[in-house]
C-alpha cells in the first residue's frame, strides 16, 4: 500500500472514468427517471436495500474476516458501474434507463456508501483505531464521485461539440489508465491478493450472480418489461468495483479492505457475460427481433 500508483493513480483513473460519465449525461437523463418511475424505484430498492442485506447474509455465511467482510459490504454499497451500459447494449437492454440509473445511483451513493460502510465497520470492527467514514472522509467520497461527473456535465452543457469529440478519447484513456493502475496495484500486492483469491472467488461470484438475478427477476415479477429488466439487471449486478477500491485504499488506507472489490472486478465481467446470454435466450421470438434503442 501507499505507492504513488495506488494513492494517486487509482483516484485519477476513477476521476477520468466519472468525468467520461459526466460528458455523456444531461439533466434530461435525470428527468427521464420521471417517465419510468416504476422501473427506477424497483431498481433503487433492490440496489439500496435488498443487495446490502443479501451481502450481509453471505458474509456471515462465509464467515469472512472482519476486514474482508467490510470490503464486501462496501462493494455492495457501490453504485452500478458504467460497464453496465455496454452489457445492456449487447443484450438488448434499455440503455436510456441504464444511463438514468447510473446518474441517480452516483448521486445517492454519496450518502448511502458511507452509511453502509460505517454500519459494517461498527458491526465487524475491523480496525482498532478507526470509527469509519467520518464527515471529512465522506466529503472525499463526494469529491471522488460527484465532482468529476458535474464537471463533465458542465462541459457537455456549454461546449457540446467538444464533449462529443472528447467522449471516445476519454473512454479509451480511462480504460488504458485503469488497466495500467490496477495491474500495478495487483503486482505490488500480489502475495496478499493470491492468499485471499480462493477465499473470495466463490462469495464474489455468488454475490454477482445473485445481484444480476435480483435485478432481472424482481422487476419481471412486478410487470416491468423485459428490456427495462435487462437494464436493471446489469445496473444492479455490475458494481463500480473501482470506486470501492479507491475508497478502501485512498480514503480508509487499507489494501486488504479493497481485496473483495479487486477479485469481484476481475470475475464479474465473465459472470455478467454468461448471465446476459441466459436472460437474452429466454426472450420470445418477437422480443428477440425487436431493435434495441438508446
């Protein structure tokens, strides 16, 4: 821990990712929530209430150490990742709904992530000298999550052509920087990660599958259409592992706390890809032929 790669590189990588998200957002994306209130409310209930409860149950069942337990709860509290939009596009989800949910979740996470993390820290007591994410550190979460998004939205509002021109380069740069930084972080903490990978692989895969299944099945049971349900599935199932890693290492100063998010971040892409074929394969012929819209 403590290398410039993780203490500086990870927050910068996340900042670029969130800036890229802001470049693709407008106020209309927030207003669109009012047009699909049922799907949005169901998704938020699943994201903010059901998933933390499920994760808490899994952590107790797997009897994780206190630090890893808090790391899992922090992962559960993280909003959907921007990768959810890509998966939704691949498997014919409602991409516009994904964009709106990502926007709303990013705002709400500023409050819910510190609350859930503090609950986990108070319950599992992994640190002797820390009480959790206090106000000063909660403000760091705000700066990490919302300021780059707000900056990107301002650029799009006043310089839309520049925002459109920068959208692809920023996305490419964010991926490259993220891969380099995470590869460096993994290399510098390889022993610690290798020791815990087997212990965390099963619970992170199971949590990812449960998240995806809840995100799809609950809306379908409540009569939300299939394309919106696919969107909520990926939005809920693909957590922003990078955000959890940055907060664990840069805000709370613990590499071990970031291990669940690091393992999840590696495995979730394969799990989500396989799950996408399962839910897409269950579409009726008419639904399968329907064009995806953004």
